[in-house]
C-alpha cells in the first residue's frame, strides 16, 4: 500500500468549501434590506432548490457538527412547525414561489423525529406555497434508521420523495459506544428495506472515517456490511473534530482518534474497495453506481456543489427555510438565525429570520468558479474558464500556480496551460489543492481553530 506518511505535512486546517467564500465571511454587514432586494429581484426563469432544516434530535451523537436542538418534547416540535408556516408566508411576499422547484431537501437534526402526521403537515404547507414541483425534481430526506417507521416512509413516498440518505457512520460496536450512537446492523437494514418497499429511487448511506477507535481493519468490516445493503450511493466523510465549536465533541477522547496517515489509508482503501465493487468516486467524498446521474454529470464536467452536497441541479437559486438554514443566490449567500429565540422574534415581527450573509464581488465569483470546479470534478478546464471570464488564468492566478507546484512534483496533480487535474491520490487532498485559490486563507492562517484539519 502507498506510504501516506509523506502526506502528513498536508494535514492542516482548511475549509470544506460547501461555499466560497466560506461561512466565515458571512457577516451582518450584509443587511436585511439588501437581502430582501436580492430575493425580490431573482430571475423568475431560474428554478428553485429548497432546503428545510428540522433541527430536533433526542440525543447527541458526539461526532455531529450539525446545528441541532436536543429535546423529546412534542409541543416544542409542533411549535416549530407553526414558525415554519409563518416563515413560508413571509417568504411568499418577497419571492416568486410559482417558479419551478427542481430540488428539495429535508435536513437536521433528525427530520424523521417528526411523526407521519407532522411530516405531512409540513409537506402540505410547502406544496401550497410552492405549487410547481418539476416532474423529475430530486426530493430527498436525511433519515436516522433508529427513528423511522412505515407510516413515515409512506408519507414521504406519497409526497414525491425519491431519495433518502441513512446515517450509519460505523458498524463497529466499540466505535458506536464511543460516539454515543448505538445502531445495530439489523435496524439499518430494516430501514433501508422499508425505503425500497416505498419505491425510493435512490437509497444512500453515510459513513464517517476518523472516529474514535477506528482502524483500517475495523473500517473494512463496516464497508463490507454497508456494501451488503447495496446502497445506490455512499457518502464517506472525513470526521471534522472541532471541539472548540461543538461542545459534544469534547466528550471524545482525542487519544483514541486515528492518526492522519491512518485516515488516509482508510480513505484510500475505501476508494479501492468501492471502485472494485462497481462504484465510481464522485466529488470529494461520494461514490455512486455508474448509471447514477452524479456520475454522468462528472463525466461531462457538470457536477455542482452546494450546501446540500453534490448535485446535478445547477443553475438554481437555493432557498433555506428554518433555523440556521443557508440560501444561495447568483452572487450572495444568506443565513437564518441559529438562536431559536432570535429566529422566532424575527418572524413574530413579520420579517424573514435572516441574520447574516455575504455579497460576492467579481474576484469572489472568479475564485468560486475555480474552487467549485476542483471540488466537484477534480479538474479545471482552463480554456473554458478564460472564455467565461475573459481573463488570462496564468496571470490572474500566478501565486496559486506557484503554490501548486509541490503538488505537481509529487504527482498529486497534472498542470499545463489547458487543465489542472488531480490524480487519484490527489483527490484525497482536494481541499489542500483548492486552498491556494482562496483569497481569504491568509487572513485565517494564524488561527488554528478556524477550520477542521484537511486530513
């Protein structure tokens, strides 16, 4: 197996680039009135992508970096539905909601922490406000296999949901106990069987490498068990240990976490294992069967990346609804309040719960294109870039090209006047390869607690 110890030098803090600029650049300098004007002036011919954040979980999974609210109180969850309804009614005043919806995603938290009746109430309200869903819309939901039943799956299926993602993370019992998420194989299998019974077109699983007590040998077992479930896609995420941001991560004993070279070995083995079993690597951390639309998109160089992950649904305006949700326009990002009290107060005042965001300047848009191309397709067509922006790549990015030379010397990328392209090993370091194009990295370089480590 390839010696990964020489790549440990690349294990340093860096963004995951679900956006560029990253959320660190979001601020209150982007004012509410400006946000509303941008919302109202969106091109009505552009389709919509909708994200709904359902933040509730019963217990904490110690690895989780999501914005969640821990509760078992039904009244608290029903209360939140009423505010989602109010938010949608305010949104209608500022957005042409009859536009075509080509994508919708329920995230959390645990969306299926809501019962079947509550899920139906939420969905019915959404479809009243947004009546024009595309016939081939991608409608997806994140599901915790420990919290799903047949009635819920029936409601999702009847509402047009066609894609579900099941969180597994790891099947090893010692690892599960260490991260406070005990989930036997049979529970996961039953949930996935249920999804197929109700005709979900794509049934996917999420794994995480870099968790406590994981080793290459234990992760091999997790991969074998996961493969036996025959998912349509795998998402295999690098655990981001940021205990200064997420208090529950402080419960993890850092001495039990695998070393960076061990993590690279796990990911390299994962790539080899899944590709040898018929999956293709798509983007930074996804794998799909060859007939999957994601793989078709990457072959054409048309894969996109947003806050919902990798998607073929480019060219849409992303509307985030609910606590902490993030939206994306042609030249802006905006985020709702993370604090429930502030979220509710804004809505009670008849305003959208917008807290902060960023408007992209010309340089941001240029760098966003390059970074998202690399993150999505592992390559950049320089000629296409120059035609799009009317600038000479090697002049504009002279510093970045110089910074990439060590990656080229180590055969992690090939670079010439026409393309930058990652080797298979280079894909493991795609965050590092993208960072030289990030104009904001110097500002954050001194703060070691800004981003998770790239490895």
